[in-house]
C-alpha cells in the first residue's frame, strides 16, 4: 500500500518487493526478538574473539544496523537506482509506503505425506 505516489512509482515499489524480498516496511517494525537473536548470533561470531567488550559492542551494533537495512524495505537500496534507498525514492515521488504483502510461488502448498504400506493395507483389508 503506497500513499500519495503515482501508479508507476507504486509499481516500481511492488517490483522491488518481489525481487528483493524485504521482511518489514521499516526497521521500527522488526520485532525485538528478531533483533535479540541476531545480536546473539553476532556476539558469537568468531572474529570477535579476544576483542575488548566495548569494541565488540560497537561492532555488533554496526552489524545489527546493516542487518536491519537488509530486511527493511525503506532502508534497502532501490532496485532501479542503487544510489538511493527505497525511502528516498518514494519520498521523491511525494509518497510513502504503508505496508506490503509478498507472495512467493509455492507458499502455502503442503505436501501430503502418505505411508504406502498403510495405503495398501487399507485397500486389501
């Protein structure tokens, strides 16, 4: 859902979402548990071993910022022009992104698991 921008700009944002697959509109929508898990992963990183705690904390903070930029639509480099973020693009079009839903081919398709021996036994019995 794009507010205030042209249909063409909205289409460009939709193509970006389809191609890049962001998880959230902005970094303030990322749940705290997702951030905490990423922080845990980063703190356990091999290259931080032996570094002072204050240095580790700043490095992890930077990595978390980068992680949030990768999963947040508005902070991602715009697919049609990598020199600007999606937020800068939509702002230049006098619009704003409210929300999005991304569909992936095959999502929601559940493979039915069957036991061949059980099926044969049912048919025979």
